[in-house]
C-alpha cells in the first residue's frame, strides 16, 4: 500500500500568520502544531508543506531569504520532535497564471510525483479557501482550520471543506478517526 500524505499550508496553519513573513526571526509555531505533525506521522502519513509565496514574484522576498525562513520552520519543528518531508513553494504572483499557485493543483501534483502517492488519497489542511480549492482539484479530503485566516474563510467555505476544525491538532484528530486509528 502506498503511503498517504497530508498537504499542509504553512502560514496560519503550522506557524503563526504574519502579514508577509519576511525573516526567519518572525517564524513562530502555532501552539500544538509540532505535536500535531508528530501525531500525523505516527498515523503513517507523509507530510508536505504547500505554500503560496507571491512576495517572491513581487520582488519583496528573495528566494534565499525564503529558504532561510523555511529552514527556521524546520528547525523549530525539529526542536519539538516533528519533521516534514518537503516544502513545496509557489513563488508566483496571482496574475502570473502559473499552474502551481493554490487553488491550482501544481504543488500537490509535484509532491505526488516526487513521493509516489495518490493525490486523491491525500488530506489537504489549510486556513484559506485556496488551500481547500487545491484539495478539491486533486480529489483530496479537505480540512479548514480556524487559525490564521480560517475563521474569516469559514462562512465562505461551503462544500470546499469536508471538515472545519479549530487548529491543526484537531485536524489530526479528525484524520485519525477517518483512518480508524487513535493518534
């Protein structure tokens, strides 16, 4: 059986939402998110972070600095016993028309090709409608978290969200129930 994967948004889902996170020093984990990733791994899931980063395309954030931000996220997770398999980034502006900017499925399909998982057997977790839209585009189970921008997105989520929950920890509890295992 192929390993199942969770595709998880970064800002507002794993780490605290910042208006255009620009430096590694600004990265702070949402309480409980690292433990949630550990539990998700214990359920047998691979984990890929999928993040739109239009500030790169706008010229406001260098790719090298984005790399340092993502490295800091990995460090903070590791300090708490968690790890991710990869961080997929869309560096394009919305008007660029790329195929990787959520809600389009490019990042998810890239990750599926890299790790050999079935996109429609994955779970997508995020705090934006675009996260849920990417999940719908690949046939995945979608979970909207109320952290970050999730609470304001919830009234508009409708059929895009299979589940709505308070945070990543609660999302993992839902996933455990879906796969019939205790986290």
